[in-house]
C-alpha cells in the first residue's frame, strides 16, 4: 500500500461554502428545520461545481450536509454541557451534537428547494442551521425509508424544544413594513426567537429592560424578555441595519 492508503491522517477539502441568513453563529437554532424560513445557498467550488456532479440530485427533497464547525476551537473535551440541559449537566461529547468535538465535523439534514447550474452550481436550501461561510465537505441525498425512525430514543433531547411567544413592538413592525422581504424576515425572526437564542444562564431573565441582539440577514434584531403571567415572552423592540 502506498502512503496515502496507509495513513491514519486524512485531508478534507471543502467542496463549497454556505451563504446563509445567519451572519453570526449566535442565535442560530440548534438543529436544522427549526427555522424553515431560513434561506441558504450552498455554492460549490471548482472542480466540484461541475453540473454533472449534481445530476439526479434535483429529485431528492432533503440532503445531508457534512461540514466543518470552522468557527469552533480545535480543542475538545470528553464531557460537554448541552444547552438543552440548561448548561449545567455534562454528557459525553459523542452523546451530543456539540460544536466542540474531535475533527469538528458537523452533520445537518436540510431541505433542497432548487439547483442553479447557470454558472457553476448553487444549491438552494431551507432550514439550514449553519453560519454563513461554513465549509461543506460532502453532500448525500436523504433516504427516508432507511433513515427515518420516528420511534427512536433521543436521550436527553426526546422532543422538539418548547417555543417562546414572540411579539413585535409597533416600531419594529413599521421597519419591517418598509422592506421588500418583510414577510419572510418576520417569519425568520419569529422562528429564531421562539427557540430562545439567549445563552442558558440568561434564560432566567424572565422580564427586564435588558436588550439582547441577534443578527439575521442584514439586520440586528433587538429584543427584550417580558414577564406575562407564568410565561416569558420575547418582544422585538427594533430592527436595525448593521455594518457588514
Ligand atoms: N446539525 C448540526 C450537527 O448536529 O452536527 C449542527 C448542530 S450544532 C448544535 C448547531 C449550532 O452550531 C448552531 O446553533 C450554531 O450556533 C453553530 N454553528 C453553525 N455553524 C457553525 C460553524 N461553521 N462553526 C461553528 N459553529 C457553528
């Protein structure tokens, strides 16, 4: 065997990069599909942007993307604290979907809504949970008959996370109304905030004037927690442009 076949080290080359509605990793839902209004494109890089390489892919509705958590540090530890457990209980890294893991490999199941092969190849995706710029190393079509197990056990994350109510201050609605993408941006803001993007330790803040911010598309969305009876609501106070 030559060295390449004998080696215990493997080099991965990105086949393309994601361009998404998420300029920052903060605020991105913790799994794909939780914010279906999130649009993204996977732009393939030469020589992988040959339209032959995606022939037949248009007949699949969902894809697995293997990617690199390029904004995570290379260090990892055997135990991690999943946000789902409030950030204070530990589980093994391989029992989690943590972004801090050996090899920094991620896996997301996303919806394919179109393929543009006019100039190279760009896949149009929905519900992606990836920050803009994420390097993708492989694409595989999803096979529901083999890969869907609705009765499977899901450990410490057995159900879809519960949703927060999201309301909009009239000033924020006015800003939205002036935009061409007002309907899809409103849906995206609602879907992202309903997952409560605040860090686990801040989720105890059940009502204050403290402003939190999350960047989506080309805007900075400012929101406040509000106490409503036993529940906490997130109120969108302002939608501001940010310098890209
Ligand atoms: N579905 C994938 C998986 O299971 O491998 C990702 C799950 S991970 C818990 C999702 C989080 O990764 C998002 O909430 C976001 O904050 C973070 N993230 C997304 N893209 C990233 C990147 N390129 N580098 C580092 N973190 C990223």
